[in-house]
C-alpha cells in the first residue's frame, strides 16, 4: 500500500498541471517539469498499439528537454503559432490517478483524461490516458516523462500542448 501523503502529492501534481493549462498559466506549468523532461504523444501504429520509441518512431508530439516546452509556450504566447491564434478555451478532466510503482527517486503514475476545447471552429472532446514518470527533486515531485496516449486516432483540428 502506498503512503497517503505520496498519493496526495501525486494527485495534487496531476490536477495542478491540468488547472494551469486551462488557465493558460504556462510559466507555472513549465515549472512542474524537470530540466531533462520528455513530453511525448505517440502515434497509433495499429488498432491496438502505439509507437514505442519516442526517439525513432512517428510521434504526434515530441518535446525534450524542458527548453523545447519553453519554445512552444513562447510561440503560443507571442502569436507566432498561427494554428493556435487565438487559443481555444479548454477544460481538462483528470481521473483514475494511480501509482503503479515507486522507486528511490521515481514514481510511475497513470491517469485518464478528457479535454473539451472550444474555439473559432467549434468544440471538440478528446480523451486518453497519461503515463507519468515523476521524479523527486528536493521536497517536490517533478514531471520527468509524460506519455500522452490519445484514443482518437483521427486528428480533427489542431492539437497543441493545451489540447491534451
């Protein structure tokens, strides 16, 4: 059985990330990530399998290290991302947060998500699961890896960091 305090910390981190994205508080959102983080959304290679190599396979999203997240946020906030101007409004719903494994410095976590976004082209709802590797850094947990598996295999509209 996992310690209640760890479960609370994990759940708080996952929920805080969703809230910061919805509120477009990207500078605070970036701070949740480790410097050497990987944010990855693999593509579906069949009806039942996603690609398993973030470095050598087709990905829908691949950002590493944290400076790449910072670059993406800069493009969003500066208006240089034409597909995301203006940015859609979003609401993230995260549930079924589970601790899968705990090691000395890492915690493996899985959660389910739904995101409803609304913008110039109407509304869309997407869903899937998150697979996190969280790392203890001092007294805090940081996101070292986040794998986003989107169950929708046909992308409709733009998909950016705040849509998933």
